[in-house]
C-alpha cells in the first residue's frame, strides 16, 4: 500500500481493535463477516503481489500481526464470558474464530 495508506485487512483489524466496547458487542454476531473480509483481503494481497514466496514473517506488518493477536484474544475472552449468558452467541463466535484461524493458517 502507498505510504500512509492501509490495506482493507489492516484497516478492518485496526478498527476492530480500537472501536468502543459497545460497537464490538453489537458486531459480535457478525464476526464471521469481518473475519471473512479480512481473509479475502489477505488472499487478494498475497496473490496480487506475489507475496506467497516470502516467509510468513515478511508478509505482514508488525502492527497488523499485533492487531490480529489482540482480536483473537478478545474474541476468545468473549466466548468464555458469553458461554453461560448467551451460549448461542458463544458458539457462533467460536465457530467464526475457528474458521478464521483455519483459513489464515492456509495463507
């Protein structure tokens, strides 16, 4: 991306990390969508810029990797927190996170 501009997956991850808790809670039921957009954006970036030949450590910025780590930790925390109060949402979050992690491992 040109200097000072973030890619779609970088911006979405950043906004997910910095948005208010109330927004995160409302977006939780649509986590599958946000994870899917991140994965598709990553795939387009890797394929379109021939980055698959680079080592995994070189493909993404440190900031993006940190944001993804924060998202995974936050979603895992939500799963644990919601599993009694809202088991349906907890299950949905768990499935969304599992598919995201599985698909990101393929990249």
